[in-house]
């Protein structure tokens, strides 16, 4: 296994060296607790986690875990994770080999600065998904770095309620990945 | 054929070849205790659930077969958590069945409810909460398959009471595919490149050591080990978990390494240019300060569990396979080191200069604990099984008993569970009734689980227990003497309270006591003549005895302290 690559993005929120583990698991009760428990007791840090049924198969779920590869050697994390009986397969994606996407939702007050809100939303390429007389809810689906930028741009506004999903990822086309 | 879930569970255990269950009934497991009356399986009724777990471990370690324990929900389940954790640390195959409250009550804080699958998630290889009576056969078959293959370990099955009472149509899996374990594949084919690289490292080596761990016993590789060691002439060390994997009487055996290891075994690892680690995990009790451990050695690390590679020490070659396959491949490749004459000459010098030593026994006592162990060993039949608790007596037993074959040393290694010895001895004797079983125990350990001697007497399990009674929590006392300026804090237990002889007799055992050398020899002879009931001997030993050699916690193995009688010149 090669050493983890440094993260290529520019954000201050993402760990400097992260890896994305795409973990195929049996869709059974308690599987997420097994994974979370393993990370906790071995002292591995989870940066983000996304879980959903795997492609067209009710038997399996896909867990996308962004791990801080500085908290423990990646080899240890993968080795221990692989020992969980309900874990079927682990794909390890280095950031440079991964197509990462994340979704951000934010609700903002437009009572005082409607035009600047709309400017920020337009600049970020976000879309408005809900609106009333006092607030809008905007959505951005894109690279985590774009979500980081929008989040930073929204810092100057008041009364922001913001939620991010954590990232999902697939291998970049033409790259080989290690299991 | 229609069966209840409870009947299906017992029938499934019969299918797996289980001959003994160690357990204690209670509310939630009640339905399962009914079909036991009609089963050929022997049930041994323990006095505390911790005893059931350690008995199952002792059975497993002595026989190589999985141990089975069954308890009820709530406190029954939590009482067996320590043995499960112990088995997890020592990779002992165990199947533990716990009763659970009825499905509809789960999560409602029902009487005797606890989330035992949650509690044991981190200390089992896997656990199951059964969802329907139909899946009982698959879960039981899976539990045995998981417990005994790959890196063995404990597996827990939690069975809700209503499922035990519901009906199912009997079936049993006939193939591994039917177990439905898509994420589990214990068969790791050996990588020819790894073998080739290992052969190269061995060929270049002038100071190799075979560092043999518990995995060698778990994969039953002792014959392959003996053949490989004898052909290559490499020195062998066996860790606390591997005692018996290589005969102690063999001239290539240097003994146990580690914190209380033989000087020659510890130093050979330190000075080696190559360690071939066979199912060992570079535990801190073996390596001491990791940065100075075997600093000049290349590492060939053989283990079935890839998570052990590079966890503590970077391996030069990591071979993920069982030990039999690895040794067979190295043997087929005719792996051979350089001429080892110089290396052996050096090792023999250490062995002569720093043998295992203790002070001359005093005729009038107090007894030397090491002499007690040697006297028992001298009169013990070949193949006698020895169990122990945890502490000084455990280290002395490992040092002074000569283990010649697998399954003769049963102890708690990774977890260091005091009180392991007596119930483990009972389990070992049940598994190997043809063997004499001695528990070398400490007075502190004995007090933790001695009530299981009632079980032993009631069930006709004639074990022998030697309490090395020094009236202290001896290992803690040793540390307080050496590292806390003799400030003894909460370690005194008293030699006379309880009266171990009276206690033994009240439990239906023969109780004996020895204070002098002559009494020591006499009671051992007496104990050896008793084969129908358990025997307990209270040996009054010297409180000030310490275990040597010793490497202080966190110190370098280069700074090993030998027995004071061997000091005087530079080590």
C-alpha cells in the first residue's frame, strides 16, 4: 500500500491528508454501529460519513467514509475494517484518484440583504430550492471545495442554517484503484 | 420436522459436534434449558457465569475445539463479558449463547434486559441477535465457522425468548455458501513472491530467531515448526501464548521471551538479524520499548490477520496465511540461513551465564514458589495440563514448568484476567479427562473464582489446585517494591484469611497445607493419589519472592534484570 497523498484542495476544514474509503457492507441491523465502534475504539478519526443503499441491491449498502489518514496508518484502518464480518469490500480512493461530490443546503434571511444573498448564490452556482417572504433555501451540489467556498461566503450573513451531507465518491475514470 | 427455536438451537449444537455446554439458566434462556434434558450434550452447571466462560476457554485451549457457554440475559450476559474479552485477546474459539428478552420487549428496559450484542461488539469476532427461529441453524453454523476459522475468536449468539418458543421447520446448512457470509473469506492463498523474499532474507541471515506466538498453536503447526527448526538449526523462542508449541526439552529452545522471559531468549531477539514471527503480534510484554526492540533485525511476519502487519513493527516480508502453510512453503523452498555456529556459541554463553535462578529453598519455610512448581512438575505425569491465573505465579509456572506438547499450558495472556485458573482447569479437565490437570494459582486469583470448585466437585471433575499463598497481590507488590520505593498500597491479603483448607473442604474438595519443604513433598504425593475429587493445596510461600528476569515496563529489553544471585559482574 502506498503512502497517502496530500490533499490537493485548498480548504481549511478538510484534514490535510484524507482518504476516501468506499465500503460495501451487508445491509443488516447494527452494521453502522460496528463501523463507528471500530473507529472509536481504535482511535481512527472519521471526517465525514455517508450511507445509502448500494446500487440496485437491497442486500448491500455503501458507506463512504472520509478518514483522517494522520490519525492512524491507512493500512491499519483498512485492515481492521476488513475484519468486520459484515464488510464485504473496501475500495480505497486517494483524493487525486477520486471524483468527490457533496451537497450543501442553507437557509438564509433575505429581509435586509436580499441582493447580496442572490449575488453569492449566483456566484457559487447554487440554486434556490425554497423561498418565502423572509428567507430562501439554497442548494449546492458540487466538489467539497466548492461547498467550502460557499460556506465561507455565507459566513458574513446572519441567521444562516446550514447542512452538508458529507461526501460521496467514485473513482476517476481511467484510474486503477487498490482494494 | 417442526421444532421450537429452543430445540433447533440444541439440535444445531449437536450438529456442530458439541459435547459440553458450560452454563447457568435464567428467565430469558429458560426455553432452551428444556430440550437439554433430551440431548446427548453434557451441561455443566456453574456457580457464576464468569466461570462458564473461563471453563469454555480452558476446554478450547486444551482440546483445540471451540468452547461453548450458555447464560441468561441481563446480568447473566454481563457476567460472561470478561471471559469473552479474554477469549478475544487470546484468539480462543468460543461460542457464547445468551438469552434475551422477547423481541417485543427489546429496547423497553424490560426485566433483565441488556444490549449484549452492543456491549460485546468490540470484544467478539462477530455477534448475532437472532431475528427468527428459521435462521437459528444458519446462525449457529456461522458462529462455529467464524469462531474456528481464520484468526479464531469468540462469537456471541443472542436469542430472544419468544423466538426460542416459536416454531420452525428444521433444516441445517450443508455448505459454506448457505451461511450467507459474503464479507468473510478466511482462506488466504499464500503469495509466492512473499515466500521468495522470505527465503532471500533467511539465506542472508547469520543470527535468525523463530519468534513463535499463539497463532502457531491455533493453526496446529507444531509438527511443521519442529521440522523447520531442526532442519535450519534456528533458535526458537515461544511466547506466553505459545508455550508447548515447541518442546521445552529441545536444545534449540531458548524459552519464553519478554518482560519475564529467559535472558537468552530476550537477548537473542535483541541481537538477531532476522526474526521469523509465526503467529505472534509484537505485544508490548514481549518487545519492551519498541524503538530498541530487535533493532538490527529484519522481520518476516507470518499471520492470518493482516491487521497485525506493521501495527507495532514494520515487516520486511508480511505473509498473510496460516502458519502451517507458511512453514510448508518455506520448507518446500528449502529456506536455509547461513552457518549458525557463531550465533549458537554466543547464545550458549548467555544460557550458561544467566540461567533461570532462585534462592536456595529453606527447609523450614517459607517455601520458594519456584521450588513448589518444580516439585509438582517432577511428580506430574507426562502430558499434564497446567492452568494459571495472572500474576507472579503465572510467570513462575511458565518459566519453571517444562511444556512438551500443545494444549498443556492454559493461561490468560493478552487480557491478564485474574481468576482464570480454577475455571479454566475445570474446562480443560472436562475436555481432556485422560489428563491430570493442575491449576497453579495465586491466593488473590483463587479468591476471585474459587466457588467453581463446588461445580468441579458436584460434576465429578477432579482437578488439582496449588495455591502459591504469599498473602499478597504479589505482582503488584513486586512493582511497589521495585518502582514505588516499597510503599505497599492495598496489596496485603493475609495468608490465613480465608482458611484455604477449610474453604476447600466446605466445597467438597480435599484441602491440604504445606509450610516446610518436607510437607511440600508430602502433600504433592498425597494430591497425586487422589483422583476422584478436586484437591486444593495451600502452599505457604515467601512474600518477598520476585519474578526474575524482569524488564521494567517501557524499558529496553537490553536493560533486563536477572536474579540478584547472578548479578555482580556486568550483564
